[in-house]
C-alpha cells in the first residue's frame, strides 16, 4: 500500500463535512467509519429496503457506497479549496451481497494533479465472515470549490 501525504492538513474535517452533506448516505444509513490519507471506509447495515428480489443488497446500493468510498479516499488528498466528482467507474459484482452489513474500502491508486484513480472493494459480512462481493475502479476529478461552503 502506497503512503500518501495530504496537501490539506485539515482534510479529515473537510471530508467529513462533505460526507455529511450527501443526503443519499444518510438516507440509506451508511456511516463513514475510517479516514486517512488516500483511504476511506464506509459501513452499511442491512435493511430489507436496501435489497433486491432475492433479499441480497441491491447492486445499486453496493455501487453507491463503493463510489463514495473511492471518491472520499481521493478527496483526502485534494487541496482545501476543491471538491471531488466522479468522472467514471467500472464495477464488477463478484458474489451475492448477503449478510448483516457491507463494508466498502476505498483506496487511491494514483494521485494526479487533476485526476485521481481509486479502487473500492466491498465485502458482505455474514455471521462474522467477510465475502468479497464487488470491486470498483474509478476516476475522480478535483474541481475548484466555488460553492462557498
């Protein structure tokens, strides 16, 4: 794992404030659990409302937390006066996501001046055992923050 140095010493507060503004994460009950330079971990407890027809976590829900984990891992390395947006991602579903919760672990692979490449691996926890259920590879962009937040 590559060790990254954040350009903003206050990155954790900035990232947590941005995460708190994401209405979707509150709506589905996802929690930002761990944050460090180039890394973000998000947990999501199971609820039937988040499932598909067979009772597994829905692929759209898995994608939502994976995208955010990769995005916020990237945002930890961006300048204080920026915001982050996903440019694209590819998601592979590896196994049905069944269990009590999901864990999405986002990790920066390559930190560029404008574009960041990140991955996010998602595991489903059932009876204390973790099964890899998805992996995401994404490109994120650092934009000037002109939102006055």
